[in-house]
């Protein structure tokens, strides 16, 4: 049986950067990319690559100011970071 992510635990960070993906200490596997109706910038989807971890994150440029990246995490890691 798969362990479920804590229901409703989400956190979003908005930071100014030229990078598309900021290193947060965990290893991620990209599993999707989607055009967003309200933004000219695509949204990228990632899953934590640690075995048994079900944390996901999505990354997108701020539609009002493209110098900012918004990263939203869904879930809690129950393991040490990779770095």
C-alpha cells in the first residue's frame, strides 16, 4: 500500500531568479509540462525521485513579472535531502 502525502499540505515560494529550476537540495524527475490559459509561460511538473516519496512540485514563471519563478510544493518529504 502506498503512503499518502499529508492531505492539504502545500507551500508556494515566489523568488526572483533567471533560472528555470532552483536547486532545493532534493532530486526531482520531470513528468509533465502544460500551457496555462492565464499565462504565456508553461507550468512544469516534478516528482521527488527518492523511492517511496510522493512529494510533487510545480514550477512556473509569474505571469505579471517574468523575473519571478513560483514553485509550489505538494506534500512533505520523509527522508534526507540529496545534497
